[in-house]
């Protein structure tokens, strides 16, 4: 999202790098605040609920961002959509980490965390490469419009695909995760109760 939004702001709207950076500040604050808020929500809600809500919020933001256009204000589509997308991302990161590492033996918790981080980085790199390829192909296919409109159409096309991916992730979290998976209260209740040891004379 940051990649396409940066290109849109600088190549289509012709904003300077400083203005572009300033417009990203609310997005960074959104993911920070929601990452801090997510653990508090997990006290009352299950990770499945929080992840599903986060992915739906991210999908909504990305869907709004598909409305970007060369002659349109950046505020309603780009800024608001990006803000919602980053809120959803921050809301999903913490419970996703808990679900990925909860229940692993202590000796494997580091391996599980490393595998999760590697999958995030690899998925981000591979996903960006695919989305950039699709955006470029869509841009080259728009031969009857201006270059700025063709670029924007390509960005919107990839943002729409990203919104669908987030929607699929929300459905997967809702369907595949158990209701209490990773929830601390459920995990404590589900642990087997050990009867106290009594001596021979008790």
C-alpha cells in the first residue's frame, strides 16, 4: 500500500517528498495506536474476533483507496482509506502473533516466532512483486487515457486485489480459528486440573 500510495502522491498528484512524508504520519500513528490497543481488546475478545475485525477494517480502507483519481482530493480516498487500512493492520498484528506462537513448547517458541516473521517478510516481498506486475500490466493496457490516469488505474487495480485478499483473510480467520484459540482465559481453563498429591496417611 505504501509503495502505490507514494507513487500516486508524487507521480500523479506531484506532491514533494516532504509533503508525501507528512501525509504518511497519520498512517504510522494509526498502526502504532491500534497495536497498543489490541492487547487490551484481547482481554475481553478472542484473537479470532480481533483478527477478523482488523482484516475487515483493512479491506474497507483498501476499497476506499481504489477511488483515487488524478483530479480528486487525496483526503476522502487516499488518506482516509490508508488510515483505515493501517488501523486494521495494527489491530491484527498482535493477535496474529499470539495465535502463531501460543501452545508451542518453550524450546520452539523462538523458532515459531522466527518462522512467522520470515513468512511476513517473504509474503510482503512476493505480494508486492505480484501486485506491481499486475498494476504495470493494467497501466500498459490503458492506451486511450492520459499517463496519470493510466498510472492511477493500475494502482487502483492492485489496491482492489489487496482489498479482496484482506477480505479472504478475514473469512479464513473467522472459519479456521477456534473461538478460544490463543485467548489467555480459555487456555487457563482448558489446562488439565491436577489433583493435589496426598500422602499415605491422608
